C-alpha cells in the first residue's frame, strides 16, 4: 500500500452569502471526505483514517436526497443529483444546493456519480455525461454513452487522480472494476473479497481507493497507486458511520494530511504504525479512554505512542499468564459506553492474527474497573510477548485499523510455562431437600448442583490451584437457599485470596467467594440461588410444563500459597451444602437465616452453622454426633447426597423413593449401589425422562 494514508477532517473557511444567491465555490481543493446521507440530506465530514465524523450541514437549501456526488477540481464546486426532485444540483462551500437546468437525462434518479475534467459522470444502466464547461456547445446537456456497460451492481464510483479511469466495487459479486469514461466499458481487475452496499467511494492523491459499506460503516481501501500493479483484495481500514441513502465525495488530488491520533506501542509486526494500517484512535473529539490518563497524541507517521513523553498506558492490569491456567485481566474505563476488543499473541509470532488470540470481542464496559477471565492455552511456552487492548464506541474492531474514538494500549507481557500435573474429579451431582430438619416432600430436587473439580500440583507435590465449576440442574424450592462448598482441613489462610478468579453466569464477581469468619476455606457460590438463577418458573427445571435451559453456572479458581502439599487436601467432592437466606422464611421455628446449613449425610456444619447444631435432633432429624451420623432421619435417609453418575432428579413433589425405589436400601445399608440405573428407576416420576 502507498504509505501516504488518508486525511482527516481539515477545517476550512465557509464564506457568508445572501440566502437567495448561489453558493460560492470552495477556496481550495479541501482535504475533507464528505458524506451526504438521509432522505433529507445531511452532510458530514469523515476522517477516513479513523472513521470519525462531524456534522457540516443539516439544511442544504432544498428538499430531497442528494446523491451521485462528485468534486469538480476545475471550478471547486460539488455536483450532485437530487434523487427526490430528479434534478442536478451544484453545491458550494456553505453546502447549499442550487438546481441546474440540465436536459437530456431520463426521468429516473441517479445514485452513482463523480466529476472529472469538468464533466459530470452519472451511472444508471449505463454511463451518462454532462459537460460543465460553459463554452462547451453541449453544456449541461446529458447524454448516454452508447454501448456503455449497464450490468454493474454499483452504488458509487470514483475517478483516479492520475490515470483518468473510474473505479468501483460491485455490491453483490465483490468485483473490482476499472471503467473507461470514454466508452463506458468495464474491466474486472480482480475481486475485493467483500460484498455489501458500498454507498460511498473516494480517492486521495497518492492513489488509494476508499469505499465504505452502508450496513456496518466499515471503510475499506485498495491500493491503486500503481494502476498497472494492483492487489485488488480490500483491506479493512477504519470503523466509520453506518449509512443509508448516502454518497461520498472528495477532491481526489488533495494532499494527504494526518491529524493527532492515538497509536499503540507494540513492534510494527503487530500493525502499530499508520504506514502499516496500525491500530489508531481519533482524538479530535474524544472523551473515552482506558485508565485515568487521557491518551496522548501523535501526528508523525510511525512514532511511538509515548513519543510525547506521556505514559498513558494505565488502564489494564494482568495477573500471571501461565499455560493451562486462568488469568484475570482488569480493565478500567473512564466512562461507560465503550466496547473492549483485546488480543494476546500466545504463540509469540509477532501478530494477533491467529484464531485463539482475540480474548475479548465487543465486550461492553461500565465506568471503572471491569474484569475478564482468560484461559491461557496449554501450548504456550515461556517468554515475552505482546497484548493489545482497544476501547471504542465502535463495537467490533480488529487488531488494526482506525477507530472514531477511544484508545489503544499495548503491553509487553510474560508467558509462564510451569510443569503442572492436573487431576480432574467428577462431575458430581449434589442434591438436597431443603425442609430440614423436617422431612418435607422428600423430592430431593430443591437444589441440584452438578460440578467438577480440577487440582493442579507441581513437581514437588505442592498443590498450586483448585478449580471448581458447575451448573445448577434444578431449583425446586419454596424456600430461598444459598449454595456453598466447604473444603475440610484446608485452612482459609492457605488460599491466595487476592488472586481468586470467580465467575457467575459468565461474569466476573469482584467480591471474594471466601467466607469470612471461617477457619477452613468455605466458598460461597451464591448467597441466594433464586436471585441468581432468574428463572421465569416458580420451580426451575422440576416441572415438565415449564421446561427451561440451565439458568445458573459458576467457576471459582483458588490459587494456593506455597507449601500446601497435595496429600493434605480434602478428598473430592469436598463438602457442598445449602443454607437459608437471611430475611426469608425457612419454616416455623427454623427461620434462623445463614446459620441454618444443610449438608450431605454425616458432614458437620461449618463454623457459621451453629444454628444447625442447635436444630439437630428436632422435628424429623435424628442426628447423633457421637456416632458421626448427621443430617439423617430416624430410618437413616439423608437430606443431601452426591451421585457420580448421570442422574435425573424427581419431578416436583414426587418422593425420591417413588422415583428411585432402591435408593432407600442404598442410603441405609449401602446395597444397590446402582440404584439409579434405568431398570431400577421409575421414569415417569423423573424430570426430562418419559
């Protein structure tokens, strides 16, 4: 690509004129790329380098949509076609339109046009010409070039500043056309590789052809600086405004000028400089940025983002990036309304183009700190690499190209390659009856949570990390319940709490899941499952007439301090439990809030479950701590249990023993360990089974 890239919106003087007189011409060939848009035309100035735009005129002086526009370098006027009135107009430096007495055109609207050599060219099923020279005997007389090609599906074209030909991209086929203005014939030079409605096309002095796609505003470019040697593949260049009923016009021979922009700091193999279509953000009217320091600006092509001496890379904090593990990235936005796109070069090959390297795609950020969890690939090797973070009102940005606002921040980061052993356990399904210490309907579907455990250890048998993730299978409770997991024998102080990664329903939870006031590590997954599941049914996934997808999931990664030996960890599946939600009824005489815990059979309450100890032995509970029999009825049935096989829970208010008749023998004597298999269950009593 020719290295003289585009031009920003450059201010120019607008002269005052009597409202009843024709507008004056532009003083000089303007740098600005103009965009005419809407059924009642508004005119905008567009910075093709970044896609930023500003309103220049909302009243063109006449009713209708101006289209098919071209800039006449002979007289410094814009010529356009009013598609509503079906008239040719002249537009001056105040962007007011004056109708011209053109004859010879069909009674049809024109949407494609440009000006060259003091002649206005229009296209509609063939090429038309209108001389603009007052000394020409055919002045303002339209004429169709006989034999001109009428098969092209184009919505704008533009004249090359040097070679005298017209260029356009076919909307449907993506063909890149060269059109001979003398006879209207076309040559297919190749394919641009993109399709859509390309309503605005421009050239600039060095021969770069720009065209924008209406539906998403993306500005593409093709290098035509050497018309005899063209790579016709379009390059995404900037994120511009979405458009409709629009047309682009620009003085094609205007010199290129670049205003202040924000650039990144990574090596140029990552596309950092303007010359290399690098990531760049417009600062002309920008209030959106990362961190607490507004971005500095550069006006010289290829300079570093820190060339001004201001280090504005303060918006991103990254935890260690270790292969096979999760990392937490905290991104601070100065205000809401922006979207984050981010990349890490995992394989250290000097670009962000590999399939798995985009770590955030159009994530809406709130004002302040935002967190995202990144899964570091297993294949990464130790060493230095680069990460790029782009914040903009443009939702989906690539790692390169222009953006109308926001900021780009590049960071050199270190990849770690620890040799860790991974042990996986589960999935487990924990099921609870929440009526304890009453037996209730004993459907064991009040909370059903399926989860799995992953433990990583190093070569010295030190446990480095515990990860637990799961999905709520059922919430058939009238009471409000929270859910937690207790890790017996693992001291709370053994967890590196500052680096815990906790997500709920795909969103990072800022608060630590480690419960205070506990000697052991107790993870509170949800203080209130009903609030987090946000189900539309009274009973989530326990009634056939209210089928729902799973509504709640979680993941918690606990990094451990050095020196925790793997053999000191509690055995999987640990100790899942449910508890009452403060402020909500949980049964007469038992509405004691968080202190009411319901564990698996024979597990003790946590340090905060004192109320449960006081309730044991009351109502239907026959716990006997002396013999280690806890949370059991008189006949030995538990209020909570775990199964390691795929398991379907009972329907709402269907007794567990009706759905699984052999469960009683298993729970009380250990017989029928396969109590859940198809031949031993009653399928009509189970959710999701016939």
